[in-house]
């Protein structure tokens, strides 16, 4: 058995460093609307060499507060929030049923940037979920039906493969695959955004947009406050 201490020593993890020097984040340069600021950064990430810039870490927690994280794909983003899709019976689905709050993190190493979005979570309508489900590749639709229960224990890989092949015979290419009732979309309703730009010597730039009540406003009861955070 390999000694973990030896592994750490061999790779010298404690001495690994990367200096972030590709950009700065000034308060005067950001849009007062966090949704527009997100679009500005996201469009740039799409044009960069970053692989799958729409991949994001989703953090949820159970009713008791036990956290869980995994990677999901951002499939829609607009003024209503950030959308991803999942099996409702999955671990994250169970968490969100008990505790409908979540946070996502998008990290773009090529740009030395990351964005955090936190807020409450709601399910999409059945019509919205069905429309997206049928826009997916045929194999992905069948796989969603085969993966039940998601995160459930199976004895071998062959169990999954056999179920997938059986469903392919039932729903061959070109046929309509019914969207499972246990599958659909979630929308995170943002309450906090944080835009992070890596800087030299770990003096990173962090700007937070926080949604607060504005009882003095005439046209709206909400507004975003922008705050600079210590790195």
C-alpha cells in the first residue's frame, strides 16, 4: 500500500503555485446589473480556450445541513436565473426538496476568473422541462430513463448497459422518448453574485452583488448592492 505522506512528498503539493496576472476587476468597470455582468463574462468565456465553460459546481445541503457538491451544466441563463436539469430522485433532488437553496460556481482557469451564484431554487414547469428533454440527443434521452434511481447502487456496469439497450429497443432512433416524471429542470433565483478575478500574490479581486430590500424605491422593492470583498 502506498503511503499518502510519500505521495504528497513526491509531488510536493505544498509548493505548487500559479501566479494570476491576466486581469483586474475594478468597481468602475462592472455593470450595475449582475445579470448583464454575468453575460459579459460568460460570452468572453465561450470565446476563450476554456473547455465547457458552462460546466459549474452545484452545492446543495440536506435539511440537517450536510453539504454535497457535483458538476452540472448550465443550460439557460437570463434575468430569471440559472437553469440546470437533473433527476428529481437524485441526491441533489432530495437535498433541494428538503432545503430549496443552492450555490453554483463557474471557474474559468484560462481567464483566471470565477463566478458564484447563490439563491433559492424552484422547479421549472413540466412544459419547460419537456421541451428541453426532447431537444437533447436521442441517446441522452434514453440514458435519463435508464438511470433510475440516479446515484442508486448497482452491482455491475452491465446492469446499466443492459437497461440502456433494452430501452433503445423500446425507443429506437427517430421515435419519441417520453420524458420521465422524475426528470426535469431547476432554476436558481439569484440573491448573491460574486465575480472573482485572480491577481498576483493572492490579492484577488472580489466583487459581490447582494440583493437587498429598498423600501424607499418607487418603481421596485429590490435592488443590488455592490461590495468589494477581502480576498
